[in-house]
C-alpha cells in the first residue's frame, strides 16, 4: 500500500481502545477513526438479533462516511456474531476480536482455563465451537460478567470503582484447589476488550497468579499483514474519535495515549 491507509476501529464503547493502541504501535503510518457505539452500550445486554440489526447498517454508514481500507471489530460481543454478516455485506477486510481460547489452552499447564467475557460472548455458538475445536483436553470455565465492561468505562471516565465491584466479577474465574498450582486455573482469557483496561487492578485482586491472555497484539499483527508494507515518509497520521451518542466527553487527555499521542479530531 503506497498511501497512508485508513483503519476504522469499532467497539460498543472505550474497550476497543486496548486493541487500537496495539494496532497504532504496529502501524504508525495509518490514519485512525475510532467509533464507540455508546448509544447502544453495553452490547452484552442486547439480544443477538438486535446487535446484528444495529451493527450491520451502522457499519455501512461508517464505511460510506470514512472510506476505510480495513475495519477492526474490537469487540468480542459483536465479532462472535456479526463478522460473517459484515463480510457478506461489504467487500473490505474485517478483522475481528474473538476469545483467544486456542492459545490459552495450548499454554495452560494445569489444563484449567477460564474465559471471562460478557454474558453475550460466553453464550455464543461461536465461542462454544472454539472450545469444542481448540480446548485440547482443557477444562474451560465460561464466566459471563454482567458489569465488568461498564465498570471499566466508569474507571476510564474518571469515576473510580471499588475493589469489591471488580472482585465480584472476577472470582468465578478462579476454579480448583487454591493450594495446588497443578489443580487450579492458571490461565484467564480476556474475552472482552474492556477488561485489559482493568488488568493492573485484576492482577492485584486475583486470589493467585495466572496468565492473562489479551489477543490485542495478535490482532495488530494480523492488521499489519493484511495492509502490507508501510507507507514511507507520510509524517504524523490523523486520528478521529466518534461517539454515536454525540456526547461531549472531555476525555481527550485520557484517550490520547491510546492513539499514540495523536491529537484527536
Ligand atoms: N468491548 C466489548 C467486548 O469486547 C463488550 C462490551 C459491551 O458489553 O458492550 O465484548
């Protein structure tokens, strides 16, 4: 690709920023449009038909307006449902974010893996199929968290959340004999892009140490491979942040690091 590509990164809210920051690091030559569909947040509380009916036409409008070269669906709750619909409807490449069950099970030594996602993501047939195909004999515990994405939004928005709130969502991930490292969960899949926003807190609160699997670096590599060689000498690229609610957020300083320090339009 000889021109600077435009990458549109889409999530229900601010969680996709954890994917964006990896993509920005991998592709500093690209222009970025980040879309938070906060008017419909949280996706985890919506039915499957509602999400398909929301995202597919909205994506058509966004493609029409921003003409991206590639779209990242930085949301597990949406990707596990709408990717096939988007690929059927629009001809540009879509990169999704789906639970990293295969690498988690490949690396688990205790053979106990937990998948922490929204209630929607853990219910999906897509997620169940990943477990059937890639659990490799591991015992996989699905944990559908009702509130963690909203808690992460609040924290990033400058409204501190309590340890107790986080622990209540996290505790079901920790399964087995706490005293026996060979017989307890040793790997937790972060199957919602909001959760890495709380990773430091979760590490401190966890009853024992585990490996936390965040697929964002792998997604960034996939995006970069699809785009091909970087555009040379294009200077600092642009970044735009869109909230579908049109709210005024006052979060420019908080959000800028996720965009590699670019000024937000
Ligand atoms: N960030 C989204 C995900 O990865 C979910 C948050 C929501 O429920 O909207 O699943």
